[in-house]
C-alpha cells in the first residue's frame, strides 16, 4: 500500500525538502502541497490523503485550526494529521494533541523521524519528537519516583540502557553512536523493548523509564 501524503507549509523550500525525503520512500507519495491553511483544507477534502503534515504558523488559517477541522473530536471522518513545526512550545503540543493530531514533530528532527512519524500515524500511533517527550514527561513526573533498587526490570541490561537513552530523547542513530551499534540494531532493540513493556511507541518507553525512577 502506498501512503498518500499532503504537505501544508507556507515555505516552498520546506515542502520541497519534505517531498524529496518522502517520495524517496518506496511506499510513500506526496499527492498535494498547500501553502496555507485554507488550501490545506480544500486539498484534504479533495484528495483524502492518508496523512497530512501541517505546519503551525501558516497564512489564512494556522495549522492547529487545520488539525482541529481535519482530525478534531467532532470530525465524523477524521484524517491523520502530524504537526511539523519549528516552534517547540508546550502550548502548541497540548493544543495539537487536543485537536486530534497523531504526531508532533520538530522540523530539526531530521529525515528519519519524519518518515517514522508518517508510518506511526498510519499505524494509529502517536509520534512526538524525543526532546518534546522528555520535557513533557519531566513536567508530569511526580516529586519522587520509586527506588530504582526496588523495581523489577523485565529488560536485559542492554535494553535498559537503550530505554534510558530513549528517555533522554536520543534518536536511533544517536543511540547507535552512543553504544557503538548500528541504527538498525538500535531499532531492533527498541522494538523488543516495546514488546516486553507492552507499549506502543518511544513515548511509552520513556514514560516507563520515568515512572520507575530509572532516568539517568
């Protein structure tokens, strides 16, 4: 199945960059581009893409309102929207997720996470930039977690080490560099960790680390 993607961003250079990354994937195709929020809604209605990548600050209608109209709680047939932005503000994250976004990605996150966010959206998962995840979890964390010595860890020592790095916000490539393994090996470890912890994504891994007082 080819994942059909609509890009909504007022910067042509950003759209061109995203198109280059996504069209290079064998199972992805950019089917439309919108330079503003109103055009994004028009193309979304016409094309019914699998995923919409929406910037926040756009002319005529911002990305948060576009998200609400395409994916909000009151939408009868919602689309999957991933917000991709330069602005790392908690208010934007909370509003985007409340408006139905299934992802919140910073533009500086890089090509690998962009592709991963699209795949996560199609799979019905929520992908949030690692650095944003870490900050949100710190805010949600209680005054004191359990004593790490009292926690029964269902992971191997290597998996626990990788889970801690996920909670720090590192990407697969950065974990690979840190541990002298390939990004692919890091990805395999993370998949095993998700299965053992029964969590759906990196956010779940990071939450488990914080909840159990294992953050370094």
